[in-house]
C-alpha cells in the first residue's frame, strides 16, 4: 500500500522554449506536457503516436466515447476534445494530488471530460460492457507499470469495455532488448485479434530507451496500419510500425503475463 510520504514531489514548470508550454514533473521526472494556448500541440513523441491512432480510429471530427486510464496533465483528453468536439471522455487518475494540481493551474476542461480519482483496474472492472470506442492506457507508478494492469486478465476486462470496432492504446517504457515490450505484445495478442506496435525506429533497432505504443482491436484487420505507418514516418522523430509477421518475429516466443505469474514474482 502506498502512503502519503511515498508520494513524489509534483511541479508544473514553464517551458523556457515555449512560454505557453507546461511540463508536469514528479520528483523531477517529466510526466506530461500541455500547451495552455494550443491543446493540439503535442510535445512528447509517444503522445503524438497515440494521437495518430486516435485520429485514424474514425473519420475526422466524429465524436468518440473515450476512456483514459491514467490522466497526468490531461494532454490527450484535451487533444481529443479539440479534434473531436463533443466526445464524452472519462479520465481515471489514481493520484488525487495530480488531479488537484492540474485543476488549479491549467485551463479548465470542457464539460464533456469527467475526471475521477480511482485505481485503473477497479474502474475498468466497474465499467459497462461495450461502452467505449477508444481506451487509452498510460498507467505508471514510480516509473513502473503496476503488475495488476499488465496481465491477460486486465487486458480481457479492457476488451470487454470496447465496442466491436473499438481500439485500445497502451503506452509502455522499455530499454533494449525490449523484453517487457515483447511480453506486453504477447499479452495483448492473447486477447485481441489485431495488434500493432509503434516506436522510434532506433528503439526497434535496440539503440535506445524510450516509449513503445501498442494499438489493439477486437476485430481482425481493424487497425489502419498502412495509414499509421505513413503518419508516424513523417513525425519529427520518425517511427516504425510492427504488425503481422513483423510483430510475430518481435514477440519471438515471449509468453503472456497472467495475474498468477505476476503475483508469484
């Protein structure tokens, strides 16, 4: 159990290179970035990759029912509200101190965004079946993804909340040789019919630490892989997409994570 004394120091600092930019820091580590004048501006490359999937998930501007697991400074909820006005969005953030800081120091949210303090797995377990078009998961505690939100059982609960043409997005951090990302890929593929991975090309060549974004869908062929590949290739930090046989090779025998296996560690 976490205690208040364990909570990292939280700060919102101004970006010296962009006066309207605000970075959320936890114990000095960058967590989120928001431009208070332009919610469409996405500073971190992995956030741009998640936004690319969200943009391609449905025709431009169409409202979507969205569940965010992990809130931070609410960068992506603000982005979805700007690009898909009227989208009902629920944000689940575990840390009330983050929610309070963001509410006091960043622009007010559109009425279509509801923020709740709760544990992500508890919230998913209570969520209605087939209630969401898009679920975005960016869940970290002390720079680690908690075990209870990276198992097959958790992924299956998330899948239950998605509509048949829905999409799940998951952000993970990893370092070469990307063992954690390979297990997460295997875990998602144990539940979802269509899965792809998006990451900096240097990460895929084993040359750097960073973020890997997974997209997963219940329906085969649902993910817009070709359009996503073209989009992320044009990013200032070019990305690559692994899907199908390329993802088979990436997984390379990794086994899905289960609640029982994670609890035994």
